C-alpha cells in the first residue's frame, strides 16, 4: 500500500504543512496540489464541495506527491466510509465532543474487527494499491476536531480513545465555546489561546498528532515552534481573493494617482 507521508513526517518530528480546498473544482485542486503542500484538505463541511466534486479533486491531487485529506461535514459513518473509499488518506472530523463521538468516528475508519468500516475501497485501492485493505487501518490518519465546550471538559477521555491518531483545532468554534468572538490566530491573552496550548500539551503527553488552523504563515510558524505537528495555512479561495485584491488595489491606485495629475 502507498505509505501515508504525513505519518512518516510525524514520526520523524517534521512539521506537516497543510492547506484547504473550498472550491468544487478539480482544476483548482490540481493547481494547489502542484505547489508542493504536504497535504491538502477538501472541506466538505463549510466549503461548496459535494461527493462527486470531492472524487474529481482527489483524482487531481493524486497526480502529485501531496497527500489528500478531507474534513467531513459531520461525524456520520456513511459519509466517512464513502470518502475513504474514494481514496482519502486522512479524515478531520468536526464536533467530536466526548468519548462516544470519538469512538464512533474512529470505528468508521477501521475495518473489522477493530471497527465497523464496510469493505468497498472502489477508488482507494487504485490510489493506495491492491493491498489497501490489509494496511488501511494503519495508514489512514484520523483526527478529531476539539472545538466545543463539552470537548474541552472531556478532553482527556477523547484523547484516550484507542486508535485515534490526533486532534485538530478549529480556533473559530473553539473561541465561541469559551465565550469569545470567532476567529483565527488567537492572541496570547485570550481564553482560546490558553485552551489551545492546554489541548496541545495533552496531545503531546499521549504522543498524538496536534493540528491547528491558522490565519497567517507567521502565526503558523509560531505554533510549529510551540509544538504543533500540522498547521493549515490559507485556502484556494483565500489565495484567489488575496491575489486579485492585491493586483486590483495596485492598479486602482495607479489609475487614481494618474487621474489626480490631470
């Protein structure tokens, strides 16, 4: 089976640099995958992407060394199994709030007897190899999102879930959970920042992978130094917006300055 490079980077103590895909386009996924990201996450929760879109995007990513992941829109076994069968090598599951949620998520990713994933890797065996089913349990990355008030209260029981590979923090929902305004790159004097570091420390004690969504590369670098193993920066839609805005502001400025000279 094709090895999961993300697990190898984690074992080697090297940071995983991830980005986000929200646009339902195989071409934009292909463009992003060719930039050299360690992984790309197809956002099926808040993006505009449905299952057929996701499959074509996975095919585009597979033409590169970038590892394909997906954030599913809910902790629903059928959806998790289906995107795994499509060749996704990592699942980020939102709103995991307690041990039962975590167990349901993990078990949907594992074949019996460890879990209850149904057999049918229709595209996964093309991407992963003919022996996919023998090694998928070990290679698939399973990350539970810690972002609710209940999850913060029941953090230890979630992290102690067997076969969970790690956690992923969504700072916006986490901020809401502690009574603060949603957003990324939480300041050090915020409750959300304190909780982020507490989650990180708890994950480290158990040798679990810790991932974080970031708003800027500078903040992501800061969090890598703090000990995060995976950092997400930007997205396809954000890069389009930023590039277009930058060029347009420059051109509008030039036009404006010339107009004033007449």
